[in-house]
């Protein structure tokens, strides 16, 4: 009995030490969270710019049909200060443009610790005004943005990272150097919460699927493609639907990958297979079913499961190529356009080129060139002086 207790105690101590080391030694998924930040920013920019023409009807004064849902939601009351349907049109447009600008700053990684909280508030305030717009990607992005408040999303590929590197190179001490361990702890905790959230989404989705008869029989994909609202490419979906084997493979693969996704990440070969399969599934959903924002949101979140060493390897291979391309663009010579006077001076004169002449044969300006040389100038005539002295007409 004492040996069992000792073994259990040793295992608990070892596990605790490993967990403490994982949480405090370094910030995990630093590149993955950077891709997540850039992906969310791009999705928001595209979504907001694409909806600029219909902004008033969707979220402004014209969204009165959705006000009943807004009045009964459980969001904080202070969100009514933003994107209020009764506000002037210019105030709504300024708030909308501010949200677009914050999304661009999120992509660039400028002051992310300040940008993300403000962006989250405005993002929730905008999309709560019309719950009928959007898909599951909006709710998932909203939850992940809350976790991103505690993560260091600008540690890589950002203006914040460049600023920190410059300050470190100049020897400027950080004001929060003594609290670095807390930042690391919060970052790794946020990464775990994001991973747990995506695990819940995948496993719950698979569990709901396997309860349906169509998924059990492997025909669910076929019936999904028959719905008009999820058939953006009828020619492609019809071609897929003709093959019962392909429909069964796609249906069972979607269930299998989602259900066992957390376990497939434990080993490198299965992790690569799982990430390729899940990314292909989301691309198929986005292209064939028209749920692009949802698919791009899921792909951006899945980027945290790619190890930092993989991102670093890709960066090492692409950096020289990008650097040579940029240097070639910067050093490309530019020829200034010629002035009209220079073009006119360089243009050949047809009258002067009509008759070929020797270099020494000078003709006064404006004089017509002779049609043939004088008889006395013919080589071998023998009497050039006599012909020149004879009067005209003799």
C-alpha cells in the first residue's frame, strides 16, 4: 500500500512540475496566435468593407425589424451607446469607420493590448443590433476575442514586436520586466482556453452528427448539397453527388476528424493529417456552401495547433525570397518620360533623308537637295575647271 501511495505521489509531483514548466518557461504558440490575430483582422476588414453599402439597412436606422431581439438580449446596457439606430447617420458612419480602422490595426499588430479590448466592445455592439446577420463564426470569434485579451498576440509579425526589438537593441529596460512571468502565464492560459473551446466545438458537432441517420448511412453530404441556400456551385455539388462512394467518404471523414481531433494532435504524423483534413473540410464548407466567414474563422483558430518550429522553418525559407523580391523592386531603374521637345528633336526629317549624301556634302538650311550630281563632278571627266568657266547656254 505504501508503495502505491509513493508512486502516486511521485507521479503527481512530476506532472505538476511538467505543467508548471510548460506554463511558465516560454510563451507557447507565439506564431499561431499571431496568425490568429492577422486572420481575425482580415476577416473583419473584408466583412465590414463588403457590408459598407448596406450598413444602414443591416445595422443602422433600417434595422428596426430586429429591435425586438435586441431588447431581450443579455448584453450590458452600455453597448446601446454604440451603433444606436436613432443616432445621426454621420455618427453611425464614424463608428463604423472606427471599427474598420481598429481591424486594420489588429492586422498590423499596433498596440494590440489596447486595440483588442476596444475592438471587442465595438464588434459586439455592432453585431448585436441585428442577430439575423452572420453565422456561427461571429459567436466563435466573439468568444475567442475574449481569450485574446490575455494572450500576447503581437509577439510575432507585428509593429509591436518591431518596437520591442528596437527598445531591446537600444538597451531600454522594460517597465514590466519583473512581471514577465505573469504575462507568460496569462498567454499560455489563453492558448489552452482557445484550444479547449475549439475542441468542444468539434467534438460536440461530431456527437450531434452521429445521432442522425443520414450521417450514420453516409449520405448527409448529398442532402446538404440539395439545399438551395447551401448550393453556391450547383455544377460542382451535382458532380460530387453523383458518386455515392465520394459522398460516403466525405460524410464519414467529417465525423471522424471532428470527433477524434483532440487525440490526433498528440503525435506529429496524425497532427499533420488532422490539420490538413480539417482545413480541407473548412475550405469545402466555405466554397461549396458559401459560409466563407465561418470557415476562415475556424482556419484562423486552428493555426494555433501548428508548432512554432514549423512557422520558423517556413519563415527561414521564405525570408530570402521575399527579401530579394523587395530589393529588386526597390532597385529597379525608372526611365523618366521624354519631353515633347526632345521627342520632336529626335524625330528624323523625311526631306533630309530622302537623298543620301556624303558627310562632306553640306546643304544650306532650306535649300533643296540636287536630284543628281553635276556633270563636272563625275569622276574621270577630266575638265571640271573648263565646265565651270563656260557661260551658261554655250
